[in-house]
């Protein structure tokens, strides 16, 4: 029962929950994205507290580093043309609140009933392997990155390969969906290219103020 | 249909890389440049009206302020214009002195111009500061002989203000020993560097026909492949006595102009060597004594004299009505005309290239706005 | 169509490096050159000779100074003869007429008795702020009365001070002789001859007893001559002019300055004969480098105080100088 | 440190607290003093390269110049644009500096490791990734067209160079078998302290790629697009002045310092050198710190040399360089690293090799036969890959010169 | 921390985060807001996994490996989701969920 751990846990819990609440309640979408990053870092701190170092670093690298940038880019690219005036939440947002609170009300009591059984189980689990005579009493060997790596290559090889294919599909899918074909618009010709065309007699159709008139196929 | 709308960006007039007070209104579509509208006139000082009010001699110091990098060349061009108008002949030694000063000015101009362009490319002013050192040495020479580093006011009608003495010759020879090392360092520093090649090759291409159509002159024209140099086309002031070559590019892009300017510096070095050997002794006089400088009256008529300034063909057109000051005084400034080709030359390239292309044309706003 | 009418052997095509990019060899060559420059600048000797292109080349301005060549022209000054105290200017208005920015304003002096104009100037105002120091006034002056000065530290707080009037323009001939010996020696005889017959045509009252000139002139005249004497041994080509002594400097300061000059001159007497303005800078640069500890002479010549600096500016400069000297533990 | 304090009678948790506070202050002070030294060091080095004297007025040889600059920026007015998003504008430099300082938690100073995560290498890259958030906030918060453009470009550059940077570290992790920096430094300790990774072909290519990628991460020339002053005035830092600009400047140079430290640790055997083990104890630690700082400042000198010589890459060339040149080379390097590990450490999987060359090399006895094969094989793979990719990507494209008729008809090109 | 903080507290924290994420996903009109809500829910699931791993079976790696898989899937999901958002924005010029209702009768 060391007070520091409890204190730190409570601080991190408040940080994560607080930024979570801010994510859903703040009006400005950019601010809610920044609060999302704060909650990611809170969760990473929680992992560190639970000595899952590798996971904490992966969380910072993947979520706080990349996903948040993706979200920010998406927000900036789809800047609301009509401005923030529009309502942030649906009219009947309180229904969602009710559902969420109801769910919370259901989960927490069941958790607390099983609390005691989990306590003994976790105490049992904390006892390290039986001390071999020669060596000192080896403490509890918490799984680190090396064990994770071995289990990836050993026990969980199939899911590992499936995940890599899934990521590849997501990669290609995202590009195909988001790619805006540039073919439909005229590329700006440099001086030398225009001269090369003129020499071959291909004169670009230009309207009054000299802008290149797009070919009729692009009028759509 | 959502079309990324074109962005209007304003580069200048207080922009770190516009070589003086010059604004470019650039419309950009994504990264490529669609249209560029140059806006200048911020440095207009009413130079040509002043020329009509001042007497011929009084106007000489104002010509220093045109292309403030090469005041010697400006003075020389103005002096030649008045000499042709008034029919004054210039002694041999003065012509040699003028040629020496012009070639020294060409070297310092190209050294700093290339330095500024590389600075715009992001090369953090190393080449510029080496160039500045050579420029400092040359400016000390100008200061010794004319009295001021940049505003030399050195030429008079029929000669120069002060003769060059043996101290000047010895120091000039010492300077000449250092220059080849500087040229080699400069070429070795960047000429084959991959990133410069990537940033300079095939950027801002000005084909030969269009270069002539835009009537650009100087290194920009020679970079596009037209071998036209006034020192060869219409040899003035003893230039016909020197053996030197005219460097010419092939494609006409930023890289070619860069190479042409470096080659021109080497050619100026050759001219300087020959000029020092053939320099006549002081008996011939450094100025035509018969000319009354401050009260020179030119017969009615007109004259146009042009000089190969480092930036291009610098010409002075004078119409005189017989009085002591010019009736019409017009300066054909090379930077002004070279700048007119910038707008079309930059189309299709990115913003980063616009700044480099502007650097490669090497303009000075003093000359453009007059 | 090629416009070039030049003989083909006069034109050479610049060879372009159109090859593909190589593996960074070009860049490494550049890096090597910059490293060589770095090594030379860090460990090599400072760059003093005009021929070499390596080593440090900048001059630390306030402490070290480049000596200005004789023909250097900044703002014009008027000369008066040390001995007789007469100004050379006869207000012939030539300089006023030629001056491109029209900054010179002269009023002719009148003979108080008869009221007729006299070849001397009553007041001579020159707007230092508009003057572009083109040197025309010095060229056209038939009496060599107006010459170009070498003092460029003229920045001042209040603008009206830049309309310099007559007494602040006057300098003794010895001062100009110190800063431009050969240029003065060329025109010395005819200038003095013209001055003599001008003095004859000036009535006794005018020109001779210009109050502040005589008083100031005499004292400075005395101090000025030793300076000329102490000028370093003139080699074949007179060494570049040494920075001049301020006109209205306090007495003890002038004396100290002369002693410093004498010490430098003695030390430099044996130095290299090749007198060259820039080379001249080399010894100064060297003196700065090697003398702080050694000889009593303060490191580098003390800068001359601008003639028409306002009082508080001069006081502030003195304070800084004193602090510097104290900090250098003199 | 913590147990030393417990002997002094503090409660155990209090001593841990105090120890960590002392460590944190030491790191922060070391980091910021290091940053100041770097600014002075860079300006002096570049000025000597340009034959002029750098700052030499403030303090002896100008050493107090960074401090005077800090005071100057603090006294400058700290303006925030009117319609700017005030909070985001204020938080951007905080996030940038926070990300940089976070990575110092793991970086060793010679032999002294502040904290030893067993995923330390990944932690450093993760905190490097946080930079882009700060940059994005700066770009968005300043409500200025140029700042937004600079911010977007900066983030795109950071992300596209983060991947080669991470991949360039994988060979080092493969060769040491662990991600903790302590083990990586120990693995480079054989051959009398000179067994640095940079001397093995895999390590050499990894070093070159990692250093180039970290040039881009630290926005050094030739990759300093985000604040390319000749184009968009100061990139995402346009609307910042006074103290906030000083914080950006501090975080910029501290991340350069961090990058130099990490490169020295990963590839140049941070803190290892002849004679460090012989001394041992405190003196050994000090000597390792000196070696470590020498290596890092030599690396920084290379950064300064490159900055003084090479012009800036355009945005598209910069992205092309990352994706088309660095990434393939990095992948090939991982391949050759796996060969290296297979040859040197495996014996059951490769009985043939054990027969010919004997047991794999253990910590003390290195098996020279296997080492020779490994070196030759990896050298071949790496050199071949570099040559091939060089020829593939570096063709001198005659773009912007001619347009074929079909190209125009399709409107493609 | 294992000794002093009971497992139930961590699970309640995860449940709380999950409900906040659920509320965010259901109530936000802006699709990107919804995606953020979903991210929060995925994070809370991860907390559960790590908590169970740490408290009940610290030597095994099931919890950690599963958590890493969920992170990978979540990243892929965000990438594709935002690609769709951009495509919708380009087509409809709006990303408010209730305005994109062309399928409605």
C-alpha cells in the first residue's frame, strides 16, 4: 500500500477522464482534437504505471504521434465552409447521455461484485516463480518487449500476419478513397513547353485574359 | 465540384530575397505558380528629370546611384554618351584605366550576385561572404583612386578624375594573384553539388527565341545561347585590343546563367592581365585638358552610347539643345528590361523556384526604378 | 537565327554537367573546401595581404581602424592659413554653382568702411545632411579653399546641427596637409600665391581677426605642427594619413595622443617599408594583437573624437573609453 | 542515487522523489546549457568557415552571447495576432519544448543513464513524433496564411522522415538484441572500447541514413523547409515574437542536441572509448562523458558544415528523397542486418556453418571466420543496394522542357 | 502499483472512459468528432486488456499482444475513416452527420 502509487494513479485517472470529457463537450473541434491528444498521453502514462513500457511507447508513437496528426489534418482539410455556427451536438443529445450513463450504471456494479475474487487471483498471480536454490529469489518477471516479440513470432504468428495484411489494405484503401485525381485540370505549362508546342503548331486554346481554356471534356 | 482555389500570395516588398524593394503578386495553385505580377517603382527617384535640370557634369554623381553595385560602369557609360555628343576624344591611358575599372566592377558584381542567389537557395551566405571579401579588396582599390567605395564619380568628359599610380598597380597585381584561388574555391564549393544541380537545372528556362523577343541582354541572354556581347559586337574603349572569349549557355536555365557568370569572371581576369601589360605610361595624360568640365556645352543633336555592364547593355540616350544641360536624358537600364521576362519565365514552377529565378536574373532596383 | 556576328573562336559554350546525380561526390568536394577554409581561418594567420584568400579578413572597427586613402572624400571642409590665420575662401561662388544638390550657401563679406564687397566670405553654411560628398566643390575651387575631409564619425542627435556654419567648417592647412600630403603639395605653391594677393586686397579689419579662429587657430597651430613632425618616417610613397587630432580637444588629451603617436611611430619606424594603406592596416592589426600586455602604448590608436559631436555624446564616449581603459587595467 | 538517500534517513519514497527531482534538474540544466553552447558553437564555426570572426564581444570570446540573446528575446514584446486561436497559439511552443525535453529522459550522458526503459530507443522516436503536433498547432494557431503553409509543410516533412529514422534504428536493435540504450552501449564495448557499430557495414549505412533523416527531423539545411525564409517568411514561426519565439528556438536547438546525443549513443558507442573501463568508477564516468560530448559535438560540426555549404531542397525534391531514396535503402539495411545477426549468432539453424567455422561468437571470444563472412556479405548487399537505388532515382529528369503531344492531349504530365 | 491500487478501480476508469467515448460518438454532429469518440472507446478497451494482463497474468503476453493488435486495427480504422470523411467533404461540402442522409426515404 504505497501512497505514492495511489496518488499518481488518481492524478492520471483524473487527467484521462477530464480530457475525455473535454473531448466530447468542447465546442471548437480543434480544441477537442487537442484534448484527445491529452487523453492519449494520459492513457500512455497509465500503461507506464502498470509497467507495460513497450505498450506505453507504442501508444505515444501511434496514437499521440500519428493518429492525432491524421485527425488534425482531416479537420483542417474539411474546414466547415459554413463556419462553427452550426450546432455542435444533435438536438436530442441528452438521449446519448442517458444511454452512456445507463451503460456505466450497469457495468460498474457488476465489476464491484467480482472485486474480491479478482483480488485473491491477482495476489496469487503476483507470487513469482518458485525460487530455484542456486539463484536469489527471482522476483516476478513481468513480460517485456522481448517476450512480446517471441509471442508474436511463436504463438500469435497467424494474427500477426493477418494484422499486417489488414494494415496494408487500410493503407491502400485510404489512398484510393482520398486521392483527388488531378488529371481533370490543366497543368500550368512553362515557357519552354509552350514554345515547344508552338513549334509543332499545337496552339493552346486560350480565352481573353490568356488563361488556358480547359478542353470541352472537362466542362462537366 | 470542389476545386482547390488559387492562393494569392504577396512576395515582397519587404521580403528577404527580393534584392531591394520589389513586390511580386503571385497566384499559386497548390505548389505550382499560375501567374506572377511584378510591382515596382518603390525606388523611383526622378533620375531622368534630374538629368534634364542638372548640367552634364552635375549629373555624373547621380549615375553612381543607378546600379549601385557598378558605379564605375555607369560613370563610364554616361561619360561615353556625353563624349560622343560633344565630340570629345579620350586619351589612350584614360581608356585603359576605364577598362580596368569596368572589369574589376564586373568581377565584384558577379561574385556578389551569385552569392545572393545561393543565399536565396538556402546556402546560408558562405559563397556570398567569400565573394564579399573579394569585393572589399576591389572597393579598397576604387576608394584609393576615386575617393569613395561605391559612389565613385570617377569619370570626367575626356578622361578620369585622378591618375592611377604605381602603388595602385602593385596592389592590383597582388589582388590578381588571389582571384584564381577564389574562382576555384567558388566553383569547387557548389558547381557539382547535387542539391544545387537539383535546384538549378531546368528551372526558369528562357529559350533563345524568347530571350531575343524579350530583348534581355547580358548574362541572361548569353545563358540562353545567344552570343551577344557589346564589348565584341561594338568594341568601345580599347576593348578591340584584348583577346577574350564570350561564354554562352545552351538550355537557358538558372544553371546556365550561373555558369556563364562564373566564366565571365574568368574572362574579365584575362582582360585585366592584358590591360595591365599594355597600359601606356603617364605621359599620354589621364584626361583631355581642352575640355572645360563644368561648363561643357554640347552642340544640338542626339547621341546614344552603350556599355556592356555586368547586368547587360547599359545605354545612355542624350538629346541636347546646345545648352549646358541635356534636353532629354534617358537611361536604358538592363535590369529593367531583364525583369520584364521574369513574369513569364516563372510560370509552371514552384514558389521556391521563383526566388531562385529572380536571383539568377540579377537585378538591382536602383536601376529598374531610376 | 543566331544574332552573334562574333568569330566562332571568340565564343565558347559553357559545359554543363547534365549527368545524373552522382553519389554526393559533388557535395563532399564542397564540404572539403569549406573545411579547409575553416581550418585556415581558425589556425592560420589573419588575412592582411591582398593576395591571399584565406584567413580572417575583418577589422574590428572601434578598436582597429583601416587608414583612409588620401583621395578619400567625406564631407567638405574650409582651410585657413596657420601662420596668418586668413581663410583661403574668397567667396567666388564657384562651388555654390557647381554643387549638384545645391547645399552650399555663401554670403560675401563687405568692407565695413566703404561697403564694397571684399574677396572673403562673411558666412559659409554647408548642409552636411544633404551633401552627397561628390567632391565637385573641391575640384572646381580656384583657390583650393574647400577640400574633402576624412572624418566620417559625424552622427549626431539633433538635426539642425548638420547645417554646419563657417567657424565649424574651418580647419588649419596643416590638418589637411596631414591627411592628404601629396594632394596638398601639388597645389601648395599656387594656393599660397593666390592667398597672398588676396590678403593684399582684404582691408585690415576683415579676415585677419576672426575671433574664434585666431584664438583656436593659434593653440591648435602649435599642437598641429608636432603632429606633422611626428608623422611616421615617410617612405618613398608617403604612408597613408594618420587619423587627425580633433580641433577642439582638451589640451592634456592632445598631448597624450601625441605621445602615443610618437611611441607608435618609433616602434613602426623600423617596420616594413612597403607603405600601403591596407598594409598600413596590418601593423595596426598586429599592434592590437601583440601589444596589450607588452609595451605601455595602449592597444591600438585611440579614435579621434568627431569635431562637432554634441557635448553629451562626447561625455558618454569619454565614459565608455574610461571604463574600457579601466577594464583593460591600464 | 535513491539508495544513497535512504541511508541518510529519508523515507524510501521520499528519497526516490528527491533523487528524481535532482536528476530532472541536472538534465534540464545540462540540456539548456548544451543548447546555448550549440548556438554559440554554430555561429563561431560558420563564421570561421566564412573567414570572419563570430560573436566575440559579449563575454570572453563571445561565450555570453546566447545569454544576451535570451535576455533580448525575453524583453521583446510578445505579440499574439488578434483573431488567432489564443490557447493553441500559446500552447504550441510548450508542446514543442515538452516533446524535446521528454526525449532527454532517456538519453544517456556518457555512462550515466537517467532512466533505463527497455523500449528506450522507441521512446526517443515517439517523442520526436510529438514535434509535429506542436508545429501543427503553431501553424494553425497563428491565423496566418504563411504560418499555416509552413506548418503543413513542416508536418509533412517530419512524418515522411520519421519512418526512415525509425527503420534506420532497427539494425542497431537487431545487432544488440535489445532496445534499451544501456545494452546498446555495452554491445559496442568490445575491441577495447572501439567496437562501435559505425565500423560494421550495416552500422555505417544505418549511421548515414539515420543522420540524414535526423537532419530533416531537426529541420537543418538542406531540409529546413518549414522556416525557409526565402519563401514563406518564417514558416510556422511567423507570428511568434519575444519569449515564445525563444522557446521555439530553444526547442529547435535542444532537439538538435538530442539527435546528436542519440546518434553518438547508437552508432558511435556513446561514452565508450579506450581507457574508460580501465579507469572505472567516477573517473571512468567522467572520461566517458568527455568522449560522449566530443563525439556529439563532432557530429554537430558536420551538421554545421553541411549547413554552411549546401543549398536547400525544394519541398517535392525533399519528399521524393525521403520516400524514393531513404526508405528503400533503409529496408535493404534491415535485410543485411538480419543476415549479420543470423551469421554471427545462430548455430542450431545453420549446422553447416558451425561445422566449417565452429561455434558462434560469444561475448568474449569472437569467431573471426563468421565475422569475416558477415562483413563481406553485408558489404556486398549494402553497396549493391546503394548503387542500384542511386541509379534508379537520380536520373536527371528533363522536366519542364518539352511536352509530347500525347501528354498534352491526355492533359496528364 | 499492483499492490496498492485494486484492479476494480482501473476497470471502473476504463468503463468511465468507454462511456464518455460512447457519449461523444453518439452526440457529435461532426463525423470527425464521432471518430474521436470511437478512438476513446478503443483506448478504454486497451486499458482493460492491460489491466487484466498486469493483475491476473503478468508473465504471459496475451493481454499485451491483444492490446497491440487493437492499436493496429484502430489506426487502420482511423485512416480509412478519415479518408472517407475527406471524400464525403469533397462531394457534399459538409461533414455534418445529419446532413448526409441521401439514403433516407
